């Protein structure tokens, strides 16, 4: 893929400007054309790709140029006089996660723990390629006796005395096992003066070069390109301006306590305080992008790449698991060589979005010759407070970010067990296996196998494009799957606005209160609390909500406060839910806001309470259909089935798995938040294959019988319930659902039911339920024969 | 772990079941080793993994293998959307791209599914995962990233 690109925003208001950042690696030029995205599924059995062209001054031919991503996180402290030490002591704790690298690993070489060193000049602490700690003074290297152990705390320190020329390196594991060799300090006479340049002091890397070429300054802060990225945690780094004794080094672990004149000295003692250059405290400003120096020179640094913070330190006791309650035990930052917060590419061209450009899904389509093509999608919305239709579709931007550039199909070999067939990879999947610098998704683990907490949209996202089939479904997924819904709305002649998760999260009720009905996408799984608050308020005030998919409202997401609106999201995968990785103990709280992460269910917001149904099972081989239940005949909801016979198979067709009920499935459960008056109107119970399995959070004891042909909760339930003040919610409860809408030229029972619901929900004024339907309902009353029989085993 | 039958007749029978699924599911955006109510439909799955315990267990053992098992886990690569597919092998090293196993080009994505199964029957030993197969990986299952890495 020689063309890749991104826009500075995914959602833009009419009248605003959007900038495009393009990498064109090879062709001398490329063409850009604005298109409206209607349908992106290339399946020849479906309607095919629909992308009407839109006239725009931005359309045209642009000069191509290569732009690259410098991934890897680090802290950068600008050059300063005190950092140009003659003699020195460096010390910190490390918890390395990749002391050695596999042959062929994409970022080979040593790892710099902290260094003001480049091209044989300067000083720094490193991990050499064999996993041993080293001190580098100019072109001299002293190496520890033994390599470090991965995922274990080690205290390391190094001194250099410029007068005597003597250097000493300490490597002291915090835990030793019975048969571990006993490490001893390594001493060596080096002689000479430390040579200094104007390079910054770097933590978790070292300066490779200064990029003075085109775009160098924008590529990295201050134009510095950092190399030799480190993988792992660093805690309590210190720099002193003389060679400390081992006892003084021990004392210096106390760091740079603020001086109080007559109260106490700066640093561990007056004597030692006088030697202190910098003592960085990573427990400060955990939600920010700075590292704070508690030393006398205020040598604060800038964090680049957004590493993981709120990480347990070498002294974590486990007595507190929230970094806000014990910050002193959270003095570690976990750096990764594949962290990406912002590609920082230069702008290639801009688009002034006309005030009269209809709200819709758009993309800037980039092409170079016949072989190179890349789409940069974005969503155009009305100005805040203006509602240009009765219907709005909420595009799941938080979810597109969660899945951004995922590598599961190629990283996690046994992901094949999920979908019961051999995965079919697309060109973007292969590109990402080589181009690791494009970063990860919330479904990936970093190269060091730690979970990916952060995801940025300020980079090309290769699976956020039309025409993309996911290996997971062998069909569109997330963004491209949501175009199934957009296409149906267009073809059925509905007028609608397009808004996004980001808009609902940041603008709250003001973004949605004027619409009669809101539709979600096929898979609204990842949401922040502001989004849920806004939807809740909307429903309570008479709004209507159509939940067009499944696995909704599952994970707690936050937007990082130190980046532009909606640019970076965070997740922590804690003790429950379907998790491709687990957060480590003590690291369940988001660095973005300090609050507990994980499933919304386990912080008190039941999934089922948002739209009436909640995630119950998943499987990705093939899909099936629904059948109506007797509750579909209830006058409260029977209007939804007008024109549909009771015995019809609902959705025994579709572009996702060949049926409307598939991929991920939600059920009604009044004990898990489904309102007690929910009507379960259709279900796929008993119709799935054994590739479908119950989700982990629905059972406490692993036992046989969790699969599609055996477990009664492996099913999708269509459901309806009323909300106060004339509102209502309809849940379709399957990710595959929208893929069935276009079948038979849009004339099918799924299309019919959906339009019956939408036509009713888009009406002005409150919806009135039939009379005499207001009765007291308990949560278990719906099936007393089942629920009051007693416990299992009676 | 479950043994993969080495008997030619048994293997051929399993392969025939997979090939039959390929025929049934041609045109379906998805795949499973099952029969359905008619060709081109995913509806009313039966047979295959739903009924054949031996085949299901063999398939699960193959699917659960690690990325670098037997020269690299086999995948299918779409080389021309909706028209051409090839078979490749994953590597277990980040930054090293999958490599195509040969020059064959499939004109239907489901056909490649059957061929991958045939190749795995050839490559996988009958037995694995028993005490006599111990290696250091028994101590380090790797990341919990949906299976072995």
C-alpha cells in the first residue's frame, strides 16, 4: 500500500475545515476526489459499492511525498546546562518486558533506558541486545555481569567520576531466586571527559538524529528522531552531578523532596541535595503528557507516544489498586516501542466543508494509477443545536478507534478458533504485519505482550475504509458494516443526519435532543460515560432509540484529556468480559480520568439497561434467522410486524454470515437490566452452530454445554420497550442484522420490520402505548414457572 | 491431545465433508464445516462439526496450533477482491510478513478453506501435546491474546 492517509478530524461540522495528511510512497502524484459513501460492501451478491462523487475545490491532483510514522513512546527533556554533567550518577528501577528480541523483529537493537547519548557522545543507561544492562560514556560501554529477567523489577545505577576516570555499574534484582547468580558491581577505568552536544535527555530511548529535512519539526517534537526504544517500565529516574557512593545512591532513592528552608533540605539530605540534577516523579500528572522533575532545575519533560501511566511501581504493595489513592506506589511508566499517539504528518491539503453540504458519510478518495487507492472517511454533521432531519444515525467512532489497525488475525494464531475457519486476510492486514509503526488497536497486545490501552485516530486507520472485509466475519465489520445501514436508509428514501459517538460524548444531549429517533451502528460496543448519560437523558425525555446491532455499551472508554477532542481513547480490560488481554493487577484505573475501567456492567451500568438487550454469545462462522414469539402479537408492539406473517423466518439471508442473526448476539435479561416491561418479540434460539459460545461473564464455573447447539442463552432476541414521556427502544440484537437489509432489492422481512419501527419512531410527538398496559411488574414475574421452581439441583 | 487419524480412508472422508461444506456455502459471506438446507445458504446447519465429533476435534486441534507450528500457520490471502485468493503462512515475528506457500490462485474463497485443511492433514503429526512432547513453551503459554502466540 503506497497510499495511506488520515484527516485531523473524523467528524466535522458544516462550515468547518478538515485537513488531510497523506503518505504517497512512490508515485509522484495522486488524485483526490470527494465522495459520499453509501455502501462499501464489495460482495457481488449485494448492491455493490456506492460512492457518488461530490464536486469540491479540494478535488484535484497533488504532489506525492513519503511521510513516515515514528512510533515508540519516550520522554524528552530539552538540553540544559545542568544536564551536561562532568561526573554523574544515573539511577532508576526498571521492569523490562522485552530484554531480548526475536530474530527478524521489526525494531532490532539495544534499548536505551535513559540517555543523553548519540553517535558515541554523551552518557546513558542501556539494555544491550543480550539483555544485559550497560553504561555508555561516549564510545565506551560497561556491561553488567548478567542479563535482566523480563517482568521483574531491577534497581540499576551507574556512576562516572571525571577526575579519576572511573565508572561503576550496579544491577540489583529486586527479587532473587534460589539458583540466581549473585550480581556484583562492575568497575572500569574509562578516563576522559563526557562529550556533550545539544541533544535532549531522553527516557526510554536515545536521540538518533535531528531531522532537518522537510517536515522534520512536525515529525517529532523539536525535530529530534528517537531510536533504541525501550520496552517496559521505568520508575524513579534520577540524575546527579557527581559519582555517588553506594550508600548515597541508596539514599538518593528517596528522590527530590521539596526543600522547606528551615524545615528540610532539598533532596534526601543537604549534602546529597547539592548533587541532585533531576529526580523525575512519574506519579505526578498521570493524566497528562509531561513528566515532572522534583529537582531544583525543573527539568520537566514532554511525553511522546502516550505510554501507559498509572502503572504499578517497584514498591506497589497491593493495599490500594487505584493510583489516585496511593500515587507514591504508581511511579512507573510503561513504555512500548510501538506506541503511537499522533503520526504528526504534515498537511497536504484541506477541505472547507460547505455549510450546505448535507450531513452524511463522506470520504476523500485518493488514487494513484490503477493499483493505489485509499479512502479517508469522515462524517459531516449539522451545527450544534440544529437538527436537519427527524432521524440521526450515530456512527460508532469510538468503536472504529477500538478496532483501529487491529492485528488479531495475524498476531493471535488461535483467533482462528473464534470463527471456526481459516482467516481470509486483506491487503491492509498484510501491510500491518510489516508496518508495525502504524500502531495497534485495543484488541492487540504490544510487542512485549502487554495490553494496548490507548488508541489514536491521528494516524492512518486501514480498517476504517469502505471495501474492507474483516477476517473475523469474511464480510464487512464495524465501519464498512455500518454502511449497510446507511445504504438502506438512502435507498428507502429516509432523510437523516449523521453524527458520531464523539459528538454525543462531547456535546451531550444538545447534540441529539432535537431528533425523533436515533439509530446506532451494527456494533456500538465501546462507549464513554458521557455518551451513556446523553442517551439515557434522551430516552427519558421521550426520544426513540433503535439499537441496530449487538454487543453494545459493553466496555468503558475514556477520551484522553491531553489530546484534541476525540483524538485518543483509552480502555482497561479488567476482570470480566471477552478480553483479548488482561490488565495487570493494580492497573485497572484509566490514566485519563483515574476511574475504574472494564465492563460498564461491573461499574453499575448494565448493558441491557441501555437498549433492552445485552451481549450473550458470539460466533463468527455463519449466521441464522429469527422467529417471532407470542409477545410479537402484543398490541404494544404488533405494529412492528405489519406485513410479516407469524411463521416467517426473519432474515434467513444476508451479507454477514448468510443470515440476520449472527456474529455477536444479545438477549433480554430482566435480571441484568432489561426493563421489566420489555417485550421479547423474536429470537434465534436454538438455530446457531457450535462456533457460537456463551460469553464468559455469564457463567462463573466453566462447564460443558456453552455452545450454540446446547446452551439456551446462545441466541439473539429482538426486543421492544417503552421509555417515559412517549419514548421507546427497539433492539435488533445481532451484529449481522444490518447486512440483511438490502436482500432482494430491499424488499424482505428484515427491511419491513425495520421500516415499521423507524416509521413509528420518527413520528412527531410522544408515542402512546395502548391503555391498561401500566401494571406493576417484578423482574422475575415474566416466567414464574421457570423462575420460582427453585435452584438448580432441587 | 486428540489424535489426528492417519488412516487414508478416514482422512479422505473428513476432507470430503469439508469439500461438501465448500459446495454448500459457496456465495455465503462466511464459512463453517456444515451442510445447510441448500447450496448458497447458511440456514439450518447440520452434519459436519455439528454431528461429527472426530472431525470437530481434529479441526479444533489444527485451529489452536501456534503461529509458528509446522512452518507457520496457514492463512488465506485475498489478492484481488472477490476474485482471487492464495494460501500463505504466518510468521510469529512482528515485522515479518506472511509468505505465499506456492503459486496457486483460487477463484473462490471457500475452495481455499478445503485446501488448507488438506495441507494440514499432511503436515500435522498424529499426536501432539502429550508429556513426551514437552518443550519449554509448556512453562510459558505466552500472552492471553486469544490463544497461543
